[in-house]
């Protein structure tokens, strides 16, 4: 075989791999969007029950941002958002140490605590100006930011931030 033929085969294979990889990325993006659009959480504002009845039915841990806001409103609490991702070493370290600490868990109980997976909820991270993780925001049930912090925090630092 001559040299030009081998170069042509390598180029064609490279282009084919590039095209296939591009198609897989597009399919993954489409899948992620369709999953996000299919999730519909109950609208507690349209619920005809009394607020006390709703509060009793609300879960302790919200499974979505919208649910966190509704729980916060019903329980008259603020929302503590923890922006994280599975690949983030410092986020995972905080989950294992700082956020497992009894004093920290006790302090967090006065908030509706919701972990934002920034890989899935990119729009939420953008909305709150999160450019690096781990990051925290304390917000009202009307989505007004009252406090923000970024970076890994040890127990004492995190507790001080929560209390200030």
C-alpha cells in the first residue's frame, strides 16, 4: 500500500469518529432537555388545602428547586442552596465532613436545604451567579439572595457564615 492511501484512510476514519461523537453529544443534550421538561412538580399555590395541611404533607427534603421554594413559603423558612457536582472533590469533601457535623446539621435545620447539581441545573447556577463550586446561597422564598459564599469551608467557618 502506498503512503497516500494510508493517510486517506486515517483521515476518513478520524472524520467518521468525529461525526459519530458529535451525534452522541447531540443525543445526550436532547435527552437531558427532554428529561428536564418532563419533570412537573405539584403546584401548591393551586392546592385548595389550608396552609397547615400542606405543611404537614411537605417532605423534609425537597427533590427540586421549585419544591424547596414552596416548602420555604409554607414553613416560613429561608432556603439554603448548596451548589455542587459529583466530580467536584471539594464539594464531596464538604458533604463527608463539614455538612455531616452535628452542629452544622442542627444549624441547617432552620433552613430548607437543597443541593443543586450544577451539571443538571446549570440555569439555576447561572441565575445565582455561581461560577465556581462548592458555593452556597441563602435565599428567601421569593428568590432574593440574602447571603452567598463560595469555596470549601471547614465546620467553624461554615457555622460562622451561617450565623453572621
